[in-house]
């Protein structure tokens, strides 16, 4: 499994000379919104901020997926593909979880 920078990651919005940037720390990544007069309600600005928050949540979501997969495999075995809650009927696609983990860990 490839290593990533441990969380938590945070987002800070800073002004730049031609707009602003959403800095994701501690990974030193930035999402730039480079146009003068960018408003917080502009679609590009809103999307950039949402993308930055999603990136910052990545370590937490990764840990949650690993925990979920461990639980599913303990309940259904290592080849389980789908878990259905008998009480609620909610389904959990274990293959989707494995695919997301693989995407995050395979170079």
C-alpha cells in the first residue's frame, strides 16, 4: 500500500495577487481561483472551495473506508461483495469500497 501524508488535513483560503487560493495543509497543495473580483458565490469559486474541502477530507474518508472494509470482511468473509442490513435493508457495496481503496493506493 502506498503511503500518504497522515491527516488531519485542513483548508485555508488566502488572497493571491489575482484572486485567491485554497491551501490544503500539510500537503502543500493549492486550488487557485485566479480572477480579479472573484465573489464567494461565483460558480468557479464555490466549486474550487468544495474541491478543496473534499481533498482535505481524503485521509478521514480513507480511514473510514478501511475500517468499513475490515468490518464487512469480518462479517462476510474476504470475498464478500455486498452487505445488506437485515433491519434497515440498506446495502453496502463492498466492491465499490475495495475499488476506492485500490484507486487511492495503486500508483
